[in-house]
C-alpha cells in the first residue's frame, strides 16, 4: 500500500527523490525496482563507503577519533563495529556524522549534476539517515519505506548476524517512525508480500512520471 502524505512538485531539474526508512525496512527493494523502471538510482550509503576509504580525509579523522579498533585487516573501516560504538554513544554518532556527511553531500550533488547532463529528469537517492542528517530539505520528494518493528528486528538480526538487543540499539539511533511519516511525501507499506510492495512501487513510479510530464507541458 502506498500513502501520499504531501503532494508537491518543485521547479528543480532533475527532480530529486529520496528513499528512506528505518534499518531493515526494505529501502533496497524499492530502489532496485525504480532502477528497473529506467530511473537513475544511487545510494548515499555507497557514497559514504567511498568517503571513508583508506587514504581519504574522513578515514583519517575516524581512526584518529575512534582508534585503530575500527579498522579491518585491510585498513578499511569496520562498519559493524563502528555502528555498535555509535549506538551506545550519541556524542560519537555526532562526531562520525561530522566526518562523513559533508563529503557524502558533495558526491550526491556531483552525481545528480552528471545525471542532469545525461538528460535525466528524475533521480532517486537512497538515504538511510535522511531526516537525521538534514538532507531532506534538499529533495523534491521523500519516499518512506515502512515496516513494523517486529519485522525490522528479525530482518536486522538475520542480515547482520546480531542479537535482538543490538538490533534494537541500531533502531534507536534513528528518528522514530511516527515522525518520519509526518515528514515524508509518500509512504510505502512493506509489511505485506514482495509482490504487493512491488505493485505499490510501480504505482508510485507512474505518479512521479505523470507529474513530471504534466509539469513539462505547462513550462
């Protein structure tokens, strides 16, 4: 099921669409489907991996702040360990964000500018911590992928191989679901079957494309 919570369309080109949701909600499924539909899609999480690669400024800051215990043998950042550390320490979370977010935002702008040069009229970005980072104001539309808490906990435990306690701790560092619903433009309910979710995504895709075409005709 898809819910439209705020109908808007801004002047920017290409239209910028963020896909967000709590950890384990199914954001990747939504993004893969929209990519299959021919849209330009990329992930802020993947950009963050590039931002903290060995040799980068952010990598040095992270190691300097958290210590070498956050490094894997190949010198890449141990993301599960770092996630565990910030789950228990709000100050550590703020420090990490200050190291990473500026570079991620720079890369997002660059990739969208490249997409525009290639003729894209709609670009989708998966941004897990969209509202928490303040990036939401930069997007024309926000899609929230929603799943009930019990399902999310099971998915996190299965995907990351962590305990229920750790899964709950990961969820707590994110904004509450109720607040995200208030701030999103569209909500995709991912509690049903995969086929049901895919149909919701397809309807949303049709809606977005129709609005772009309508805007183009009136411009």
